[in-house]
C-alpha cells in the first residue's frame, strides 16, 4: 500500500507485512497476475506515478502489473536478489504506458511476454539481456519510437530467440548485437 496517493516515485519493497501474515514480514518475490486493464495499483489514485524503482530483482513481473500507467516514464530494478532473479516479464506488463522512456531489464531476463511493451509509444531505446530466449506476440506493437534494439549477445544467439508472430512494430528495423547489426 502507498500512503501518499499523490506520489510520483514509488520504491517497491523487498519485504512487506500485513494482517494476513500476522504482521510478520514476508519477502516480495514477484508481482501478481492481474486481469486486462488492471495493474498493481488498482484504483488507488496512483495512475500519475512517473517512476518506479524495484529495490531488488523479483521472481517475475506479472501480467498487467504496470499497464496503463500513462505518466510512467521510468522503471528500474536493483541488481541484487534475495531469492532468485527476474526471469519473466508477463503479458502486457507495461502495455499502454505511453510516456515510458527508460526501462532497465534484469540481466538474467529470459522471457518477454505477449504485448509486454505494446503501445509504449515514447520508448525509443531498449537494451535486451543476452539470456533472452523468447519474445511474445505483439511485444513491441505500437512502440513507434523504437527503431532499434540493443542485444547483449551475438547475432547467432539472436537467431535462436523464439519470436512470436507480429512481435514488433514496423518502425523497429534493426538489432544491434555484440558482433554487428541485424536488419529486421
């Protein structure tokens, strides 16, 4: 829960406690999956948040977790972990975040879910980790400012990534790999 509904920056906790946990601190290991059009903040008035910082890696970022936050400009994750690493960004996790310009992906991220950055029309630069194994359908549809991706591995490794149908917008034309560029 967030005490200030006017908050512009949110730091996601490593630990949380609640009545359900008998006020014992429990480790936050990932976001939940939400239905279409819903996100972690629900109707809390936090739709004007501009930046989110996750102190540590989470097990996953769930479906729709940060979708529809039209004022969100940056999402950053710390580079330490308590119980593992973020291996997946779920379906539509950041979809509709039209102001998003900066996102730091965990270096062990393996999966980008369906529509994960759909309609993130201000996202002009993105670096993908070298461990990526799959990109879901419509992952970058409507991300019209994104002309190229930077991939922290070789062209040969990129060719092994599972790319679902219609995964990118027509504006995305190249991938810059560690050993050269690929035209899409």
